[in-house]
C-alpha cells in the first residue's frame, strides 16, 4: 500500500509561483516509488490572482487541494492550518517561491524511513540574502538560545517532514503567537537534519518583510523565555546593591566623616541623577511587562487561529 505525503504550501500573493512549485513537486514524485502525494495550498488572504490559479490547478489535478483564509493571518498561522488539515502518513512544508529545493523531498523521505520522527532543513546559504537579515538572524539565534527555555536550531527553516504522530501532537498547541520551528524543537522527538543552499526566489517580491521578521523575533523572545521578565528583577537587584552603598557612602561621608568627595555631590544633583536612572529602569520594566500583558490578552480572548472561507479536499 502506498504511503501518502502531504506537501503544505502557504501562499500569499504568489500567483506567478504556485503553478511552478506544483509542477516541480509533481515531477519529483514521478520518480519516487511506493509513495503518493497531496499538495495542500493555504491561501493566506492573497490580494492578487493566487487563489484563482490554485483553483485552476485543483480542477486539473486531484492531487491538489486548498484552504482559503478570509484575510491575511500570517505565514505561521497558514502553516498551522495546513498541518491541522493535512492528510496522509506525513507532511512536508515547502515555500511557494521555490527557495526550498523540492528535489530534496526524496532525501527527507529516506531520513524518515530510517526512523526519524522529524526531519528539518537547515539553510546553510541563502542567495541574495542581505547583510541586515544575515546579521539579525545570527543575533536572534544567539539571544534566543542564551535566554530561552528550549534550544532552537540555528538557520532551521520551515522545511520540515513530520510523522503522523508528530502532527497529532502539534495539533494540541493552542497559542496564537507561535513560531513553528521553535515549537517543533520544544516537542523533542527523534530528529534528523538535511543541509541545503536556498534557491533564489522564482518570481515576485518576498512578502515576509523585515518588520514581520522583527515582530516574530520579539514574540519568540516573549513566548519561549521568561528571561526578559526576570531581567527587570535582576536590574532591580543591581540598582539596590549599586546605589544602596553609594547613597550610604554619600550620607555617611557628608554628615559623619566630613569627606570632601562626598560633599562634592549636591543634594539636587544626587536626586536628579538617581530619579532619572530609576525612571528609565521603570520604563524599561513596564515595556517588558507590556509584552507579557499583550500576550496574555491575546490568549484569554481565545479567538480561532484562522477563518476558512472555502476549501476543497478529496
């Protein structure tokens, strides 16, 4: 009996690429024995003709199905929706712009056959990657692994292959602000890796802007680490053990020891410096706490992760 692999493809304004990636995947599976496949496009509220192109592909090929979001909910939510609705024995997530080399699919299957529950694609190089993104990525992984409660594999992509039992467990996650690759690392399971060089984007411009990447990084720091919240406490202790003795030195030096250095600090100057610094610490602490309050607020609202307008499955 053939095993079925679901290929999950989030798509936002990818009208020029959806047919190319579908054809590339079809060509790959023509050379793989004992495996069938399903391509699940998740249209993330595209404003161009992406959905129409997907519907045309689906009408021509019963291997292709789709989900249509009522609006743009973001790539992480689109990926989650694909995992929740996919069928078969395993799933593989692929970018619609063909930056993820689909000819690696046989290698993913081979790793799976050898017993890996999760196979992750690690991007070694990315053609035309700007230095801002490269440096930002480097520091993101350094920081998240230094302060996080779980280690995140550097340069890991959303190119994953998951067994059915992993998919089942992933469906249990309920948080709204999520990074799929971090959740996968948190889950554990037996894993293996495939290293690759990312292709250039086939057509169009990337919709995942630097602002969205920054937002994802901030949400990841808040979601996967309590260190930023603890940092306010650490700073508080630092202030106590730094300014407590300093204040005591000035007080004793002025009024008991008549120390000339202590007398060089006027009262208003001492108060102004101390208040300015403490106000800055308070504002930083409030800023950090606000991230947690916002995250709690989104969770307690318990809204659905996404809204499906239309779908087609076999």
